């Protein structure tokens, strides 16, 4: 098995985990820079997938399975957005070219993203794997994933003998996750779009490892692990719920001001606040996971709310205590002036949901 993107935490975790599977004889780990973490007994080969040398590495390894995890939205180390795009797009092209020439390759797994659906005001409430986007992503990581999946479909037509599995992950969170949305949630104050409270889905990094293992092996009886699958935890969270559970205040801004704030944040190097991310934080995105369960046979251990709760526990405390924020929201909601002079009793269920990240089983529908 050959795995790309191993210098990142997620890639390193997958390499260490997949070696424990008895049906895996050898793991060849590939990246342009040496990883700072251990890779267990894997054979690390330093090579840039943007270069033709990846074809030689794949041929010499004799790998029958390729897991392409080097499709990402964040630069590694001091890298730039341009280098990320080159790795995502040019690197995928080179890797697919190498796979096409290799008679040994029988299975290809691609780490993709639900970003391919974009975020638009007229989007459906829920995206299935076959739902076309209302507005194609115009830039950033979202556009990269659209191009990557286009190249993968072309490869699948040219090599119908290779089982191809494309996993479209919702926003990945967890104690060690490194994504643009993690950078956003790490800001001391969260800029939001005035008048919008988008629905968000998350998938835990532990579940990412588990589903990649399922995709990298022969399918279990009664399942099929070739095709395209949405991967997300059950339920959704509103952005307002996320901010309260983090204890971070929000600053609602008009959309032009949010765009300006995004440019400022990028200039400061604090977060990849791209136009596509602004659209996500305006309109949200929810995907259907029926195929993940019924066809792929994967059931995540973490719901969206549980994933976010685990992420929150690993973050520095916010400016506001989450419990106090929730209590204040309840007091404001119960004011007589907001309900025609009638006091509305406090809803204990809603308070429990919003008061603390220690109630991970709750999620908004």
C-alpha cells in the first residue's frame, strides 16, 4: 500500500493504524518533506507527488493499493496557497498518471471534501452524492476538489479494472485537526454574516481513519466500497451554537464587511478565510449519508455534536464562559417584550443543549 500526505498528522495516524491490519504486508509512506511524527514500521520515501518521480516510486513499491490523502486546504509549514493548489491538482494528476501506468494498482482511495457542492442561497436542504451544485466553487480548496474529482473520474474510465473510492468528508474536526475551519474557530472573536445562521456538519478525525481503512481493503460482505460517498457525523449544528459552545463571541457583519475582514485575517496569517469559506459560513451545507451507511457499511462513532464537543475540549478557553452565555440567551429569550408581554418558561432541553460542550449527544435538526 502506498499512502501520500504522510507528513500531516492525519496521514501519519492513518499510516500507523493501517499497519496493524493483518492483510497489509507493507506500507510505503510518501511526502515532499519528512514527517515530524513517527510512521511506525512504514517505509518513508521523500518525494514530491508534483514531480514525475512519483511514477518510479509507485512502480518500485509494487503497491496494489494507493490512498491519496494529500488533498488539503492548508499549507504545510511555511508553504503558500499556490503550493497547496499545485499539490492538490498537479500532484493528483501526476499520481493518477503513475497509477494508470502501473499494472499492480487495483484499488485507489481519494480523500475529497463536501466542498465540491459549494454553498449557495438556492442550495437544496441536503446534498446527495448525485446532486449537482447550484454554483460551482470559484476558487480555493473547494475548486481544487472539483478539479481533483474530475481527474479521478477520467482515470476511472481509463482503468475500469481499478476499484476507485472517493470519500467526500464534511468539515474534519478533532483534537489534532488542522483545517481552515479549525483556524476560524480558533479566533478570539468569530466574524459572522449578519442575518445568517448556517447549518454545519462535522466528522471526527477518528472516524476519518476508520472509513479510510474500510475503503482501502476488499469490501466486507454485503457492502461496496467503490464509488463516491458523503462522510459526516449524524445531525447538524448551527454556527451560533458552535460559538456558544466555544465561549467565543461573534461579531455579525454585513457581507461586504465580512469579505473585508476575511482579507484582513488572511493578511495577518491567522486563518484561510477564503471567499468559499465565507459562503459556507453564510449558507451552510448539509449532506445525506445514506450511501455511507447502506452501501459502504460505515457508521461513524461520533455525531456532529460529539465531534464538536471533543474539538472544544482541546481548545483554549474562550472569552466567554459557555454556561454563562447560554444562561444569558435564555434570559433574553424569556423577556416579556419579546413575546407580547407574556413570559415564556425556560426550556430545560434547549438550555442543556446549548449550555456546555459536555452534552455531546445533543444536535440541532
